[in-house]
C-alpha cells in the first residue's frame, strides 16, 4: 500500500511538473502541444505494439474518441498558452476553475439536477480568479487562456466516463491522443496565423524537454496512476490530484522565483481557490464515510 501511495504522489508531482516544462520549452504553445502529442503517440504506440496490446476500434467509436482527443489537445494548447502569456502560477490557479465548469456541464450533459454545493464551491474558485484578474491586468490574455483550459479540462472526464466502460485506459489514451494529433494538425495553421511562432523546428533543448514531457510526464505518469489504482481507490486518487496546482506553484516559486512577480492580491485569490478545493475534499470525504457506514449498517449478518 505504501508503494502505491508513493506512485500516486509521484504521478501528481509529475503532472504539476508539466507546467514547468511548458515554461522551459520555448516553442509556441500550439507547436509544443503538437510535438507532445506526436512523441507520446509514437512512444505509447511502440510500447503497446511490442506488448501486443494494440486493438482495433470501430469507425463510429473512433469518431467519438477523436472528439475527446481534440478536447485534450485544445485543453493543453490553452494551458500552455496561459503559461506563455501570463506565468505558471496564474495558469495553475485558473485551472482550479474546472470544478465550477464540471458543476454546470455534468448535469446538463447527463440530465441530472445541479448540486448547489458544487456550484457554490465553483463560484468561490471563480471569485479567487476574478480577484487575480482585477489586480493583474497584464495577465489578461493568459487568464482567458487559463479559463478556457479549465473549461475543456472539465469536459474531458465527463465524456471519458462512458468510453472507459468499453475500452482499456491505455487503448483509449492512444487513440484519443492520436485523434487529437490529427485534428490539431488541421487547426494549427489557422491558430498560428493569430498567434505566430518565432520558429517551427524545436532546438536541442526543446527536444530534450519534449522527450521528458512525452515519456516521463505523460506515458510514465499514466502507468504510475494505473499501478496505484490497483491498490488505491479512484476516490483517493481524485482527491490527491487536487494537489497538482499546489505542487506546480511551489515548483514555479523555487525554479523561476515567480513569487517576486506576484502581489498580495494573487495570494488573496489563491486563498479563495484553496478554500474551495479543501471544502470540496472535505465534502467528498464526508459523503464517502457516510456511504461506507450505510453499507456496514445494512450488511447481512
């Protein structure tokens, strides 16, 4: 069990480290995501080929999976765009708005009632982002990109719920990222017209960090999650992933000294967002304990 927890926290740490790599890779955010997708598909595809895990997928399912892959690709594009046009800390703070969008989109898509507690916690996180936005106008473009990234981040797990019931996680990941790569290739020329790149072919340092991003922070991180889930519940895993922005911001402070670039209002906004995350963690944990007690109460004796 201890090994599983270490694997899970390492996976969360690596997820937070992707933001650092977004700063270290000097490519335009659109090209950064395109190369990340390309390298990840090649690496994961090669692993699955040699392990004989490649499977066929029906054309109708492939269309659905590719659509989710496009959501992932655009989420990454706006996430790294937020880092480029603002900074790592602001980008990760904006990502915390995903809970707000999930509270709205999930009921609409699955035709269930809106849970007011979830909506209220989402509004608390949005309030924190507004405080940062209002006092840091120089980050306007980055914050808009960050909110778009959070919106897309909330859609990905909603659509993936049904697909995971039909396909293995690794197969789904390969085809989603492959579909995302193909569709992003069609969109990228139009994006680059609006947000031009300084150069198109990665320099040596870019290739190095891209390989780290694709192999360690995507493929290896994915495997760590799967191994941890063999011993740890999905509930605990999702709860632990709330630490991703915290790890990322701490790394940004240490590596890029971003704390000097931020004013008091950033920390006030961050306090609102962290309060929303902690309250949601407490809420979910309480509901899980109640459900467990209920199961124990009605257990046949």
